[in-house]
């Protein structure tokens, strides 16, 4: 698991023409910086893990549209919110999601529409002052699972339940065979889902200018 802050003005040499075109189509600079930062780091880290060059990394879509490495061998997933991107890598199916904790209009309506029965029962017990934290804890846990299985919109969020209390260990209430973890990032809610039981999740933060990533990686 890697955490990186978005940067401005990164060189685009390792991106494909299609990726540069996507970057140019973003209306807001913050969205462009998020995409460019995430894609550059993704290419560089996949190069490290696979031994091929960053420019040679090729992506394909799986049966359900989830991006995959054309050569196989390693699974990945990315998410960004605010000024942070998360990049997860595993030999198993993996999904990650991050959300900046912020005010949300009609939160109760979203809970009624997208939360499962078990989650709605938990929601009724959450203190009003904890609604924001509980909502985003649940949301990121659910999104990480949907991304891990590559279901996209084909899997209704209300079709499965997770624990939603930020003080309760994250787990699925009606899904088996998957591991669910919270990631501790100040001001954010973030979750990681991996197929099967994983004994250890290792994480790093990039602490060097991303433009130098090709020659060295430092983290903690």
C-alpha cells in the first residue's frame, strides 16, 4: 500500500498519448494533478514490481471493466480524494478507497438508498455528532469491496453489509472469504479489501519528489 500527495507540473514523458489526452481534458487543475500523479506513480511502482520499464507497462480491462496489468502477475487498485492518492498492490484481488471526510447533504437519504439492512440498523445507533465519520467509514469499506471484485455498478451497494462504527473493527456482516482493513489517514476515511485472509498489510508514504521516483524510492 502506497500513499502519495498530488503534485503539480509533473513531467508526462512516461505516460501514453491516450493518458496525456485524458489529462488535458480535465477542467480543473486539481483533477488533472490527481490523475497525473496517480498514473505516474502507478507506472513507476508496477515497473519496480515487474521488472519492466514504466513506459512499457500496459493496461487492459478485465471482464467487468476493472483495469489490469496486461502481463498479469500482480493485482492493483487506486483511489484518490482531496490531495491524496492510495495505490494498493497484491498477488490477490485487491480494492482500495479513500474519501476526504466532509459535510454531505442528505446523508440520511444516502444511507436509506445505499446501505444494507444491517448497516441501517447500525446507523440508527450512531450519535449525530459521529455521523460523518461513520458514513465515510462505511462508504469506503463498501466501495473498496466493489472495486476489489471489479463489479462496478453491477453490484448494488445495499446488497451487502459492513460494520460502520469507526471504533469497531472493520468486517463484513454477510460476505465471506474477504479481508477488510481500515487505513489510518488524518482527515480521511480509507479502506482496503483483499481476497482471502492476509496476515500483514505493509504501507509506505512517498517522501521524495515524484519526478525522482524512477531512480529511488523512500518511504516509511
